[in-house]
């Protein structure tokens, strides 16, 4: 049997000249979320694509429990991350901020 623990992955595009400012704002916001939710693990990544003249940013969110196993992000926190992030990043986004949900599957006893 596998335990399922939902994690959030957002990706979006930004102009390379704006990436540093957008990432700085994102990281400050993520740090605030983590301070309010000590078990939340928030990360961000950038893929630079000179040919596309855009950078792609990926955000990930998971709740950590003892032993570094992931617990699922609940619907209330998911909506908060989704809506606050959309508002925060709106003036840097090229196109929409996409959300994908994944379940981490770990063996259970």
C-alpha cells in the first residue's frame, strides 16, 4: 500500500530582465509562509532559456513531518498559496501561473 501526500508545483514564465526582482519577491513571500507554517517546505527554481527569451520559474510546496516524510498540503493552504502568489507575481508573469498537484507515494507498513 502507498501513502499519498499532495505537493504543489507552480510554474510560470518571466522576462529575463525581471527574473531577479520576481525571485526576490517570491523568496521573501515564501519565507513569510514558512514562518507561519513551520512544517512547510517552499522552494523555487529557475530555468533560463535564451532561445525563448523567457525564464521559467518553478515553485514547490510540501509539508514536512518528523523523519522528513511529506504530509499533504491541505485545501486551505493550497488556495492561499495559489491566490496570494498570483497577486504577488501578476506584474511579472508572462502568461498564467500554472499549478500541478503531485502525490508523493511512499511505502507504508
